[in-house]
């Protein structure tokens, strides 16, 4: 889906981003720009991946956090900083604070993935678990700031944060001067806004496309209304862009400078994450894979050369396992079947032999005898198979039916 932005004056200028780039020299990595043969063939033009998943702390967030904290006065630094985050911003603030010698406290939801909690602590922050959802965590952090005098570091709604994230755009122009389209994930808007400020000032001909998860797309209604609009219940696996309301500062920039906003489905996000892992050999979180998802969903819509920004790689291993299986299913490479067999010795072995002939790999199998829906001599088998694609799925089902098996689901 496509939504066109309307006009509004941006809040930052190119010099802000250039100043941030000097500040980040020796702190943030100039991340690699990798070509993708598969995506290039799909789009019909060169496609490059900007690997912010390989940035320090595993995402672009260090850039903005470091610039923001660097700008604090000595009195503010002495009071310490506080942030609220489920992951990437938490780690960015923790490391930036440690590098600058500032005490940091980070509030994280009670259910935050343990690897992200541990990483935030290892970067030097005091972690406090509070709330079941990010809104509750955010409220606790803001109350702490008011009570202690610590400076609250917002994840995206501040000019310094946006200027820091905009350094990604300057690097893209240096690494790929021929770029014509930049595709970037869009949550609160800090990264997309920063890239837009930098790129449009130097190359107004470059098209900038923001990508949101379909279930957490606050920008389309906000752009239509001309001001930030809140979503009641954003839902997506892509935690990094699961934001219920655009930030006021990035919204003003995006409304003016971002050319369009697209949405992608959960299936498309899963398929994109799987593609990054298999074809590019890159571990990317669902939010970081959103630009790739947009390219997969409508490759004809992007004028090349294209740069897709992989914004982060901090994915919980348990989520990765679920998403990869979901991605395989969306790509037609994972098939779930339920069969009923006659309950006799050797029946299961005969079924497995038929699957071997069909060249399907059995990932998991369930064997049920006690369901009241089953006849006295029946047994139900749940199969989870790895296949080679949609056509192979059809061939496997046809082969089973040809052997006399009844597929019931």
C-alpha cells in the first residue's frame, strides 16, 4: 500500500547532521553497504543493503543516543540519564552513556527478552524492569526523571536524536552516490527523518520510502490528518517499529521530505528475514527486514539503484525460531498436514516411506490415538514438513493422496 506525504517545514538542517557525523567519528562504525544479487534480479536494478545490524550495539540507535547525551550540559550529565526501551534504544543509551562517563538508568518491560536485558546491563546501565507494555515502562521512566532530575532520553522525538540517525544518510551518499531510492523502516520516525534531512538537502532527486508494519502503521492516518495520530493497539512482531504514535519532531520532517510510506504484512516480514539470513548471510530483526519486505512485496515500485537500510539485528533467538518457521511457511517451504491412518503395525513407517519418495523432510510428527473423534481402528498423525516451495507442497499432497492417504487439514 502507498500513502503520499503532504508538506510541512522540517525542523532540522543538513549542518546538524554533518555536526553529528563529526561527533560520531571513532564512536559509531561506518557500516558496510552490501550488494544483493537476489534482490537486484527481482527489482531489475542494483539493490544494496546498508548493514546497521552490524553497528555497535546491533542497531543504528547508538548514533542518536550518543549525539543527544553529548549535547547535555555538565549539570545535566551529573544528574544522569534515563530511558525506556524494549531493546535497541536501551542498548544505545547504555553504551553512549558509558563512553561519555554518564550514569544511566534504563527501564525495560517485564517481558523484555533476556539477551537484550543482559546486553543493556553489560553496556553499563542500571536496568529496572517495569510494566507489561512499553507505554507503562515509558511512564515509569518519565516519573523517575521528574523525581530524580535525570535527563529523559527519548528514542526518536528530539532533534539531536534525529541528527545522529541522519548520519546513516550521509554514509549512503558516500558509499553509493548513484542511489535513486532509499527504503527505510518507520516506527516513531527518527531514522527516516534523519536520513531525509541529510539526503534531500544534497540530492533532492532521491526518492525516500518509509516502511511500516501493517498492524502498527500510525503514519498513514497521521499524514492524512496532518498531525500525529495515535493507534489504540499496534500489533506486529517487529518491535523496533511497533510505535503507536509518531513523534512530533520526526513527523514534521517526514511530512515534508519523505516521498511515500508503504505497509508490509507479517508474512512479508517473515519472508524478508528469512531471505536476509539465507541469501545475504545477515542476521536481521523483523523491523530491520521491513525495507526488504517492501521490495519483495512490490519490486516493480522501486527505481534503482536502491539502498535498503537494515536498521538492526537484535533478535531474540526464540523469536527468530518462530519467525523463520513462519517465513518458511509463507514462502511455501513449510507444510503442515493432518492425516488419518488405520492403526496397525507398520502404518507410520509406510507413511514415512511415502514422504521419502516425495522428497519431503519431516521436521516434526505427532501421533494421536485417544481423540474421541477417531474411530476404533483409526489414528491421527500431524506432520510438519520442510519442502522446496509451493509447487513441491502440491506434489507432496498429491503423492500422499495417490497412496490412498486422506488429508484432513
